[in-house]
């Protein structure tokens, strides 16, 4: 099984709007999915630059952009990906 790939935007806009907390995602994951997820920070996620229509912080789950990301939302998205 391929790992679910998570990118967390640590660019200034996302970081100050809550992205800093997203970097704790690995510690917050349920034990049964920790080894099925690959997490990395990135300066910018393609497509998140438009500050007029999209809301930070941003993350991506298998290249799908998640706006207003938080730990709970990302865990739900990871579970959806793992159920496919």
C-alpha cells in the first residue's frame, strides 16, 4: 500500500494563520495510521497562492489542496484516502 502523502504549507501566510500547529500532525495521528502517512513541509503548495479566494492554512492530501486545514480535518482526509 502506498503511503498517503501530506504536504503542509509553511509559507508565511499559511504559517501565521495556523500552519505552524499542523507540523504536529505526526504526533496527533492515531497509532493505526501513523506508519501509513508521509508528512513534509513545503514553502508553498501549488494553487494556494490566490489570497482572494482561498483560505489558509493550506495542506494537501495526495495532491488535493485542503483550505482552512487543521489537525482534525487532515486526519479525516487521511482516513478517506486510506479507505479507497
